[in-house]
C-alpha cells in the first residue's frame, strides 16, 4: 500500500487567491464553496433533503400514524371539556330556577318577563329546574378528558422516539456518504477548497441539518395535522365562527412569506461566513508559531475580527428578521381570538350556541393559531437547515475523479521501471506547465529531479501517482499504462515521503506499521534500523510504545521525518518517491540515509526531489527542469562539465558570496568536501 495516506497539494500547482465574499473562483469547480454568490434554491434543496428519509419509509409511516392518533385524541379533548362546561353551567342555572317546574315552564316564564335572550338560551340547555351540578357526570367527563390527553401524550412520546431514530440514521448515512465522497474527489478539488471551509461543511453544516430535521419534522407534522383536525372540529361546531377564524390564515401566510424572503438571504450568508471564519481559524492555529515569529498577531486578529463581524451581522440579521415572525403571528392570532370571543358571546346570548361549544371553539381557535405560529417560527430553523444541506449537497455533487477501469491491468513482473512518453499537463487551460516530456527511469536507479520553484518537479511525481490526470501522452509502470491500472493497485506499489510529515496520534510502532498493516514486530524494527529510527527510539523511556500526540510535538521534526521514511521502507514499494524528504534531518543523518537507501533500492526505482544539491550527487540520473521541461539530464559530473543550467544552480548554492566592499574576483567553484561517512 502507499506509505502516505494523504497527499499535500502540489508545490508547483498555482495557489488560488483567497477571495472576499462574493468573489468568483476560477477553474472547473469555481462555484463550489461559495453559496453566498447565488440565491438558495429553497424548494428543490428542501425536497432533496426530505427525500433522504425515503429509506426509512416504514418508520415514517409509523410516525405519521402515531401523530394522527395523538393529534386526533388531542383535538377531541376541547369538545369533551366543552361538555364539562355545559354540565357546570347547566347546574348553576338549574339551581336558580324554581324547583318543581319543567324546563318549558321556565322558558315561558322568562319570555313572559320580557327576557327573550335568557329564554332562548334556556331553550337550548338541558336544564332541570331546582337541580344543581351533576358531579358524577362531571367526574366521568373529566376522567374521559384526562384519559384522552394522557393517551395523546404517550403516543406523541412514542412518535418522537421513532422520529429521532429516523433522523439520526439519516444523518449517519449522510456523514458516511460525505466521507466516501471525499475519498472519491480528485486532488484539484482540495487544492481549491480552504481546509477550514471544507471541515465546516462536513461538521457544522451536517450537525445543523440534524438539529433542523429533529426540531422541525415532528413539530411540522404535528402542526399540520392539528390544523386539519381543529379546522374540522371548528366547522362541525360553528361554520360561521370557523370562517371568522380562517380570515387569519391568509394574513399569516402573507406576513410569514414577506419576512421569510428577507431572512433567507441572511441565513445563506450566515453559513458562508461561518465556513470562512472556520477556515481562517484553522489556518491561524495551524501556523500559530509562524504567526508569532513574524509578529503578525495584529493582522491575524484584525482578519478574525473582520470575519467575525461579518458573521455577527449576518447571524444577527437572520435571527432578528426571522424572529419577527412569532410576534407578528401572535398579533394576528390575538385579533382572531377577539373576533371569535365577541361573535361567540353574541351567539350564546341569542341561544344559537351553548357556552360549552363557545368555550371549546375558543380553545380550538388557540389550537388553530398555535400550530400556524409554530410553523412560522420554524421557518428560520428550516431555512438554516436547508442552507446547510445545500452546502453539503455541493460537496456530494462535485465532479469525482474518473473511475477505475472495469478490468484493470496488473503488473505481472514488478521491477519499478517508469517511462514518461510525450507527457503534457497543465493545471489551468491557459497556463501550460509540462509539454511533451519523455524520460525513462530504469529499475534500481535513483532519479533526482532538481530545478527552480514552479518548474514542475512535484507535479512530475504526482502524475505518476495519478493525483492528476494527463492532458496528453502516457506514463507506464513496468510497461503497464498507469491509467489502465486501479488507483489502489498503482499507489500500493509506490511509497511516498513528503517534506511535510504526517503522523497520527498513536505509538511510534503504530505509525511505522501504517505502511504495511500486518507487518511483524521484527519487520517493523528492521525498517526502523535501516532508517536510523531505532537509534533514537531506544533512548526513549517507552521505546516503540512512545505515544505521539496529534501534532507530534514530543518528537523533533527530524525524528518525525525519519519515522515517515521508515513507514515508506516497510511498505516495500516498487517505486519510492522522496519529495524533499530529508530536508528536516541533519547532514550526517542524511548521508547515512542515502547509504541505507542505496542498500535497499535493489530492484526498486527512486525519485528524489531535492533543492539541496549535495544530497543527490550520487544519483544515477539527474533531471534539470525549467518551466515544465527537462532542459538537462545526466550524472552530477556530466552536468557540471556541461556548464549549463545545473552548473549555474550548483554554483548558486556553493559559491562563496562576494562581499560588497571587496574587489571582484573569479568564482572559486569549490567542490564541497565529502562528509564523514559519505559514500563518495
């Protein structure tokens, strides 16, 4: 397997400039990661988010069924309480009437006294003159209401438990899909994405989706069912009062829509600024030491303050504007409540309705406006969740790397022979980097690649690894075109050590064994001895069981580099790539490493990218690159004798500097003295 689990962006790749909000990015993925540049397509994104619940349709059916039963029982409750009110009111009125008379006689007596309104009300009541409140009947009604509400609560709890499982399993699958997607994305995608911005999408945005689904789905379902059930009961009790209550609906819709449109843009900006702020924080803390060394704390703090202020303004605007929805809906609901109370009171006085029905209707009016208010108050949370979902979907919709061949070719006789045949490559269409490059690296040879920054050195080895795809030509490994091989097979034959070391939290043994899972203790120790890791590990109190923290701060930079080199050797690759791999070790250790590599490179090809030319004098072939082309190739002595680009680069490193006040003198061009233990 490959000795390195992740690849840094190529040093030769053009680094995209960090743009202000609203700026456009270039490249094929230019729009990715900048949701604030366009209006959020709320409808399709919301439908797509809800569509992710489809695999758990059975649980959703159960959730809906439980919600229907729970809401149905809750909706019947006010009507039952209305019966209790009628029993109490009838008992109170009955005790005020003379005993021994009938209800009809009481009605006639009221009309004879000129109290027609009271007579009409008595005519609709099941009153018994002289008899007070029937407490036995009242107790039965109240127990029925209590049973209805308890059953409704239990059903609602069960529904919430099922829905919580549905939402969390959906988010679990979403996280897994994003993780799988990140492993299928090509390296150019990560070149264009600030790391903190991408981390924000994978963590903050997915967490926000989980919260939004959890809080909105249950309330939304319950609220809609409550509206339907309450509306049916309201029309059953009094169509006139139901029409009065319905006047509030279009008013509420207009108010909610107007406010939601204004808050929608703020929520998009809020999550975009959150990603930018996370990116800035991640960069600042990753390079904390450099910030301190160069005294750039004030600039970093100023940038943080500016981005934090942008996030504050967007978040404040989003929450404040969307927060207006609740009081606005409460105001509309109170107007409806007043209208229902006045009209209902007049109808009770006229005998058209019973007091219990009016009391039940007022409860229904509250139950009718409350879910509408809840739906409106959830608009901000729903929009925030959909905005986050759109950012996550942007990652899932990004173009993936080209798939591996259905029937991949395999290297039958591995030796490590690498051939570039008329290779051309460019990062952007308008900037050629490598044009018509051809070379052959023979098995067992060490090929050194040198040249100025941006010449295409790292790009060359990245093309071998298929981190980028060629524009033209082909690269073969032991005669097999790398594009016909599976990426896992290709990279499993290559070991790569970067200038930027990567160690994970674990023991030194675990970090070395990462190069080849299943390696024995003897093989791990042998690789450590060959790369001079063993000599400093033995001096540690816990030896190979020493735990390295995530930052690797308990070992030196050179020791970290030696561990990564040991990992690469343990992988036993056919092709070994060292990208400035020895830049963090001292000169003597570097010479010893060269000796170890010379002993271990039998039947293995090595590519060495180096700026320190003293480290590659023993290479079998040195490639001098400029502007993506090989301008010279040969051994160290041959290139020095040619007096060309390599000779000039060599002189720039080893010629003594001329003092400003001294007289001009010929360059001495001294050959550096061999170091102790050198192979020369």
